[in-house]
C-alpha cells in the first residue's frame, strides 16, 4: 500500500495523488503546489477539529498547532521556507502570500525533481502524522 493510500481524508489524499501525477509528468512546480495544498487542507481539518470533542484549534498559530500535534517544528519551518503556502480556490491553486511565518510569497518557479520529491514525501508524511495525532488525541484514555 502506498503511503498516500493511508490517508483517510479524501481531499488532502486527492491533492497528493494529483501531485504524484504531476511528478510523473516532470511538472515540478505543480507537484509542490498540489502537495503543499494537501498539507494546508489537512491543517485546516486539524484546526476545525471534531465538534463532538470540542477540539477547536482555530485560534492557535501554526507553530503551536505543530507542537500540539507532535509535528517537528524545525522540519515544518524548513519546508515552509522552501515551498511557502498554497491555496485552492474555484479558480485553481496558487501560491499565496501569508501572514504566518513568512510574510512574502517565496514560491519559486524553478523547482527541480529533488525539490518535488522532498515536497511530496514531506507533505505525505506530515499529513499521516497529523491524522494519527488527531486519532490519538480523540481516543478516550480508557481505550489504551
């Protein structure tokens, strides 16, 4: 089973599958855009939380959320420095300016194959880590 198939949330999974398709076509900027967008969507899912559990992280900044979910902050910052941010809209997917860690759009057009591989692997791994952390946090203590 591919790592992407382990992802339970269909939207981030579909973005990673599309990124993988772009990788096979050697379209490296779109590989990174789609992988990054999948990661953004998974963070949005984590921020919204599960209404039944009253877990809502929307007021937390991205570094605090990484810490809360057990995501390596160093790796996360390094990834953001490389790839920046991406957002899906009805008009398509774009690199975006952000008021988060990096205030300028730093998405570059000359990504290479290695950048794309790193991006796809990092986003896949991190989405799975977020998914597993949310499952663990939502599991009752009595089920351990």
